[in-house]
C-alpha cells in the first residue's frame, strides 16, 4: 500500500527541496532584501539630488552657484527602472491572489511597493512566480557582500582629482607666473584631460607628480593643523565663516584615500586648498 507523503517542490531560488516555491531560508532572504530597499532608495535619492555633495548648508538658505550639483543621470535611470519593476511585481502578486490589479498604484511611493512585497513574502512563496521575483530583487539589492544594481548606482566610482590646471595665464607685478588653477578631474584610465576654463590639454601623470598638489588639498582638521604648524593659525570658527561666505570652497572629497569630484558617501570629508586659506588669512591680518 503506497504511503501518502507530503509532495515536495524545488525551491526556485536555491534549487533545494521545499514545500513551497521558496524554501524557508530563501523566503527569509527575500524579506531581508526587500527590507533594505527603502534605505537604499533614500541613499540613491541623495545621490540624484546631490545632497551628499554639499558640505555645509542651512535650511531655507539658497544654494550658491558653486553648490549646485550635476544630476547623476545613471542613478536617475536606476531609480526609474527600480520603480517600474517593483510596481509590476505588486501588480502581478495582487492579480494572482485577487484576480484584479488594484487601482491608483501610480500614486504610491516606490519604497511602499517594497514594503508591501516584504509584508507579503509568505504569500509570495506560494506563487509559481516566486523564483522570478526573488532573482529580480537579488539583482537589485544583492544578497552577497558585493551588492546589486542599487548599491552599484550609489557607489559608482567617481572621477579622481588630477591637480589644478598649471597653464600660465599671465604674470604678477613681481614677474611670478599666474596659473589657471582650475581643479581638474579625470577618469581612471585617462592620460590627458582638457581644462574647461582655458581649454588646454594637460598630462594627468605629470600634473600629479607635482608635490604641491597632494599637499595643498587637505580636509578641514588637517588644514587647521598645517596652518598652526606654519605659524599661521586659523580658528575653526573663522574657517567655517569663510566656507559659509563662499570665500573658500571644496576642491573635492576624500573617498577611500583618493580625492574625487563629488562626495560619494556621507562620511567623506571635503578638502580645501591650503594655499587659498593662507591667502585669505594674509588678507585678513592686513586689514
């Protein structure tokens, strides 16, 4: 007499035996990945809006021209595709359960789609599309340490600092050359870069070889320390005043030991020109 055991499926995510279309472990992993999406969307929005590229600001104060950021169009596209995909999955899951698509989905925030899917992971595990949904979310978030499409869009490698433009624009009254000085940035594999101000082609490696380049751009604590060691101390209050007034501006941000054009992570410190700070101090002392 044949025994009537429980019929087992194969988990569509990990291919192990399971009672549903997702095993318990993969159902938990799916819920955890969906739980990360609202936070990742906030980080992505910060990148799109350029919020992390402004070192200081006051609510209600208009941004100055040098604070206006360039929109990251790749991040915008990732955000659009993420919303489209999550909304389609909400529609699919709802239709399979109720036979109809709920009205007014377009008015919901993208993070709400993720939260709804997370709340309903147990129901999703019973659907024959559970594996496809799992793989889509895994591509988006990444269950591994490497991360998925959202993480890649947030942490995209930025152009690195290639030094100030060395092109001589004229001479002062002592005969000392006056250089362009515009901060240049280059892709990792670029050997030359064209200065957008003076339209001159600059050799990146040669420009970075100047010892002054690495020593000139410093984060705020180091800048204050070097000024003190030079016998030209500046208070933190005074430095903040210069920053608020736009008299000294960020020349880049320090990210993983390299100076990049925009702040990538919230904790990346802005770097300022030591030469500029010394010049401002000399002017104020002479007043």
